[in-house]
C-alpha cells in the first residue's frame, strides 16, 4: 500500500458531487474572474474568522506581498520575522527592497520567540511578521503588546499553515492588524491550484489591499497606486466553498489524530513540537524532533512511509538572504532545522496507517 504524505484523494471522493456541482456552476455562468463565488467565499471566511474583511488573492505569498505593500514598506525599512519557515515572508519583504530581520524561535514550538522581538526593533522597523508554524498560532498577544509599545507597529500573522486554529478563543487570521493565509492544495483548507486570502478589520488597509490586488486600480483603468495581478480565480473560490462543508469535521479529525500522535510519542519519550494550552493547532504538519533524522527517514521510507523536513535550511542561511543578515544569530532555529521531521498527517489519515507509522518510528 502506498501511504500518501497528504491524502487529497479521499477528501475529493467524499466531496465529489459538491465539488463537481460548484465547478459546473462556474462553467455555466462563465465569470471566471471575480465571479460571484469570490464574494461568497470572502463573506464566509470573514465570518469564520471574525474579521471584518477577507480579500482572496492568488496565493499565500501574494497575500503577504500585498499586505506589506499596503503598509507602505519600502527601501531601507526593516521587517521582523522568523528564519524557520517557508521563504514567502522574507521574499515579499526583500522584493520591496526592505530588509528581513530574523529573530530566533522557541525551541519547543518552532514559532518566533516573542520575548526576543523587542531587542530587534529599530527606528527603521515597519512591521512584524510572525508565522503560525505547523498550524499553531504564534504568541500573538505578546507580539501585539511589543508592537503597541513601539508606535503601534503593524503585525501580520502569516497564517498560511494555521487557518482554522485558534488562540485564546479567537481565530487565527484575526489575531493582529492583518492575517494572511494560503489555499495551496496541501494546506488545512486547500484549493486545487494556487490561492490565498488576507484578513483585516481595518477599512483603510482592506481598501488598499483590494486595489493592490487589481493592479492598484480604484476604478477601471484608474491606477491610484502600484499594484499586482493578484486575484484568486473564481473556480478556485468555488472549490474552497465546496470544501468548507467538511472543514469543521476535518478540523476535529486533525485534532484527534494530532493528539493521538502526541500521546503515543510522549509515552515513548519521542520529542515533538509542543502545543500550548491557550491555543489549538490544525496540525498542518505533524512534526517530531529527532537526533537521528536521516536514519529514521530511511527506515520509514523502507516501510513505505513518506516523511518531509519543514525546513532543512533556515532563511538566514540561504544563499539569497544570508548576505543581508546574521546566519548564526538564531541558534534554536539552527538546532531545529537539523532535527525536525514531519510525518503523514491529515483529516483522512486512517488509524491503521497511523498505527503503522507509530510502530515503525518506535521500532528502532
Ligand atoms: C508559512 C507559509 N507562508 C507562506 C506560504 C506561501 O503560500 P503559497 O504557496 O500559497 O504562496 C506558505 C506555503 O507553503 C507557508 O507555509
């Protein structure tokens, strides 16, 4: 039996009639760009998170780029973020000729260490971008409090992995000035291509981001500001709308499966990413922290069990970024990159497959 790292097929089979009906409706009305499903999805997602505005867009990366464009980040500015994540935030900052300032992470969650942020703030700091890694929100209250102390610096939560998670009873994406998520197919709420969304309750920012999404247009062919081609296709919005039907159940399943991994690994003394008691995780990845990663990956692969490493190289050690920052200033991130290993995870992970994974991991 081939074990998928993320099983999208079972989900599709469960939702097939609904997804097909949604796709057919778009093919019938033919409004492939900014069709009615775009607004319908935005209204549903805004209500789900509790944010006043949801602006869908081309990807999670585009969501981050449009957000910092709306904040006016530009040459010479600094934006604080984490090195232990996917490249998107650092990339968006750098594209605007600003500088990513990398702050180290917590050793047990992999999320940015909120206590270290204050020391990284300078007069050039324009924003803070924490990432809610592996599906668990970063310590957003502590980060917001530091931001408030320095002239209300805007905070953008990179919630590409954490849509559906909550923090002290509030939903990820609605925990700071702006929240950005991704609908990349393997994300907890995915489409069948690229997609993303920006969330905010600030009317001025929402309006700016809506304009930036369509080439900075305030009206047709009136380009009030510089923008991008950043819309999400109507078809992809229709697919996400169909997937919302099962999303709450999937969140519940993810939590049951994640907690089962937790319990069994704790009993066996296997180190893992920890979850804080004041927030929930959507377990976008299920990640253990192991000293002998390569040997374990080989053993699991031999048993037909795929694994992945999120992330093998910190961003401040990457060729494109290391020139502008200090690669050795984030020792916890460096330690984690050498040890983290993600296991198959998802709402449709069968308990027998989970047992096989656990048994194989513990066999050594
Ligand atoms: C933390 C994080 N931020 C941003 C992104 C970018 O999302 P997208 O692939 O939709 O551009 C990803 C995607 O992997 C991610 O994991």
